[in-house]
């Protein structure tokens, strides 16, 4: 059974940093690209970043480019999203995604 479990969300002040983690199980992670999306009640789900099965293939959305860094540890079956210089508009539920599978999300709130 495929499982994606996000963690690391929380409340952070503007300008702060947070690192999200996604623990993957139930599939051969090495064979798949993995993505982070985010969603608020007011906006459609937005692609934040994705990383291919070889780390040479990485994408960032324009709104996070230069501030977020995605990485993966295939041995630990983990994917990370390091977020710096956070802004209030980064507030959202962040989801880990592989193909048709989604985690339940972790809430990030950027507020003073």
C-alpha cells in the first residue's frame, strides 16, 4: 500500500524558515519523481517543486524559486522541502505527490 506522510508544518514568522518532510512507503521510490504541491481554501492546488528520480531534474514554481530547495534521500525513502524567507502568501497546506498518490498534507502558516 502506497503511503506518503508529510510532516514539519507549523507556524512561522515572515522571513523565517521551515523544512517539510515526506516519508514514502509501499513503492519503489527510486523509480519515481516526487512533487510538492500546496493549496489554500482560496486558490487551486499549485505545483511548488518536483524532483526527478535522478536529482539532476528539479523544478520550482516561480513564486518559490530562490527560496525553496527540494531534495530526496532514496535510502531513507524521504523527500524534503527546505523553505526560507517565508512570506504570508506561502501559507497553505503542503502535499507530497507521486503519480496518482497524495499525502494528507501538512499546514504551513506564515504570520506574525
